C-alpha cells in the first residue's frame, strides 16, 4: 500500500510539475505566434498598398531571419507536445500522397487520349508553339544586342557606372544565361509564362506517349514511397512537383482546373517542410531513456522506464504559418467569390443556391440526389453555414491561440468531408484537407486519434517511441541547421512577396478566380462556384452512318446520359473528359470549347485512345470485345451534339416507366435543341477544317 501511495504521489507531483512547465512556456509560444502572424499579415497588406523596393525586401528578409532565429534558438531547445508537429507532418505527407496517387492515376489512364500523340489536344502542339515563341524572342534579343554594340553611352565618363553595367551585361550574356533563356525562359505559353516540363528532354515529340506514361509511373512510385514511409525529402518532393508541373504545362484545357496549380503550390510549400536528403520522419532524433529526455526537457523524471526521442529537428515554424495562410486564402477566396458574385442565390433575402447546387454540379455521386431533396429550410441553413465556413472560420486558422486554431482546422476538415460525401468533385476537397492538418499538433493527434488509427495514419518504425515522448512530456528538439533556417526565411519572404497580388485580388471588386500573378505560377488565388446554375444542361453526342439515322448515343463513364444509370462514387479519382463536357455545357456556344471539334473528329475515326475515355463505343460491342475494324458499314460518318435538360427523378413521381430490367429512372431529361452543328450534321471533312482553324 505504501508503494502504491508513493507511486500515486510521484505521479501527482510529476503532473503538477508538467502543468507548471507548460504554463511557463505558453506565454512564450503565444508571443512567438503573435509575432509570426503579425509579420505575415502586416508585410502582405503593407506591400499590397505600396510595392516593395529592394531595400524594403532586404529589411523584411533580415527581420524574418531574426524572427526565425529567435523562434528556433533558445537556451534550452525544447517544446511541449502542443507545439510540436512531427506526427502532424507524417499525416500531412500521407494525405498528400493519397492526392498525388489519384492525380497520377488519372494521368496514367487518361493522358494518352487527352494530350497524347493521337489525343484530343496533343502535347506536342503546345511544345511546338512555345518553341516558336522562344525562337522569336531570341531573335529579337540578338537584334537588340547588335544595336547595343553600336550604342555610345552619354554617361561614358562615369567609369564606376560603366563597370557595373559591363559586369551585368557579361553576366546576362554568358553562355549559361543565354542557354537558360533560349531553352526555358523564352519558351512560353500564350500568357507569356515559361513552361517547366520534363517533356522538353524528349527527342521525338511525335512519340511522347512513353514519356507521359513514364512520368505518371514515376509519380505513382514516389507517391507510394511517401505514403509507405510517412516521410519525404527535397529530392522526392521536387520530383513530384516537376511531374505535376510537366503535365500542367502541356495539359491545356484538360489541366486548366483550379486544383492543378493548387496541388503544385502546396507541393512547393512542402519542399521547405522536409529534410534535404533524409527520409527519417524524426530526422536528427535519437532514442534515449525517458528519464534522460525528461531531464533534458526541464521536466520531472518519469518512473515509467519508457524510452523517448531526443534531438529531432522541429518542423520549420514559418513554413507551418505559410501553409495555414495558403489554406486561409483558398477558403476566404471561395467565400468572397460568392459574396461578390452577381448570383442573387448566395445573397441574404434569397439564399437558394443549395436548392440547385447538388443537381447541377459537375459529377454527382450516389448520395447527391438525397442531398438535393432535403427540405428547403435545410438548404437555407447550408448556405449560411457555407458563408460561415468560408468567410468567418478561415480567420481561426491564423490565430495564435491553440484552441481557436484547432477549432478552425477541424471546421475545415469536416466541411471538406461533407463536400466529398455530396459529389464527385475530383481530388479538390481531399487536397484542401491536407493543409488543414497543420492546424492540429502532435498532442491533439495522440490524445484524440484511436490507437488503431494512429498505427495506420501515423505509423512508422519510430512513431511509437515518439508517442511515448509526447504522452510523457519528455520531448527535446535539436538545434535546426543554419541552412534550414536561411531557406525557411527566404521561402517566407518569397511567399510574402508573391502573395501581395493575391491580397490585392481578394480585396478587389472584380475578383479573379483560379489565377496566378507570377510567371512561374508558384502562388495563386482560388475560388469556386461563384454562380450556381438553376438548370442542369447536358451535351449528348450522337453519330450515324446515314444522314437520316438511326443515331447512336455515346455514353461517358460518369457523366449523366442514360437516365436509368445511377451515379458512381469515384472521388478522389475523376474523368477529365466528363468534366470538360460539363464545362462546355455551362460555357454556352461551342466556339468557347474549340477542343470539341477534334474530339468529335476522333470519335468519327474511332481512334482507340480517345474511345477509351468513354464507357463504350456504340458502333462496337463493349470496349475490349472483338470487332471487325474493316467493316465500313459499322462505322459512323456523321455526328452531332444535342442539348438536354436533366433533373433528378422524384421517387414519389410514378409517371415514368422502368427500363427493361425493372430499374427505376434516376434522371428525367428533356431535349432543348441542337448544340452543334446548329443546322445539319457534321462530317469528318468539316470537323477537320474546324479543328485546323482553331
């Protein structure tokens, strides 16, 4: 009994000492958080009002360096579990790996039909166009250099100025600089942005399919490594970023969605979150007895006899705040795009956006119809909740107080899971969850995740030892390398500078949606669903080998077509051609979606890679079945696109009959008219002429 009393007394003393130690460090953590938060907000908004000069940027860099030095250099480099993020980083990387697995799976199975050698919009066309722009720019520069040789400066007497100018010119005209301009910087897209893509190394641009498959396969392997280990290094993260940017550079309309640059931007942040080479999630750590770790941490020696981790390098504070800001601008941008929209359905007094959202969203899932038929009062509540989550709750993400920050992160995570359950919105919502994870610290994960979930989501060979350190309070961090401190500071300043135009856009009345303001697209502004349609319009493609019919309908893999087919759950995977058909329908005239001409042409020609994007070819048996390709009577000659309105079938309405198998209809559709061509039908010759013209 005495031993039990003594043990209880020791545990109580240890608990009291740990609470006193936590309170002692709480003030310092709050001050540090307030300083970091204030510096981010102040620098972004002040620079948004007044562009920064070189001296001002130098001052900001100096201040950020001192700030990070103060944050990472203390007399006793320790932390409490509520301000450590090593487990958080593991969960962050694993969620990011899930997103990349979905993104590169889409690339592997769809890119050949979309941007491949015989695809709808071949990647070589974009590369060749960029080459022509680069050659023109290089030629203009050579002319300018020739003119400069004959130019006599009026300030020739100023030797010091001439010396600086000559050094600058020699540096800019040296062979490496010239090669960089000619091979990269001058090769731009239509918006004069360089195209960072590994496809520049392909020798034969008429045979890019192996490159597209190879990049997707490498991306899947890197994603699997990151998921399996729960860790990454700069080399791995840079590989993911380069592959994603490679597809974005040549993807055209099929990679024009907001989540593509959003994924690349988050990956760029993650470059500064991981070690340079090590794949150890607790890089720099060593396993020591818990008693020694507790002494090093300034706490009470535990009598448990457990082991603990000591000396792990902390996750860079400034990068964590940059990731939280990244999530903040995504959510606040989505909220402001709705608040500033001309659509009255988002405004007080109407608030009916959710009455139509589920029925008109791009790709419904099996639960979407149930959401749609909820009471109107519930839909009003959904609109108000959406405004709160996107316009108010994002400010919690930047709060220096732990309880508010946890609440902000959890609100965003739950909101995204609700959206995931209501529709197939690609990996957008999964991607938005990833930065929200950095609002949750190690103590929260250990104390709130079930042990089984911890093993799955956080498990690594050394995780359990670190969790013991968290539960015992015996966490001791090592001194961050000076190179890491400098890189984190430089990254912080770079993102502060790049976000100036983002802040300006958020404050502007005509707010841009899914735009980037720097040439390398490192930083962007985002938003979605500023306008919600009140009617779902679907484009139905039909073809025939006789102008008088019969006309056969093409069915897509997930896009509504057959009124009896139930939607599928495919998130976070998605089908790009199905999305593009929805965008074409809401965009209006076919001239706004010129890729359709080539798409229809390839359907008439029954090209395998493009037909593979569809559920089936109506002129053959189901894909994969044997067919006679030489039978011209079994090939289409004419094609057209009809426009229909679609509504969810109300199960209380029994006016529509079941199909031959007894299945109830899922949709009700009504023909609205012809989409393309407006009169007559289209043949291969007409489509080829239109495709070449556009």
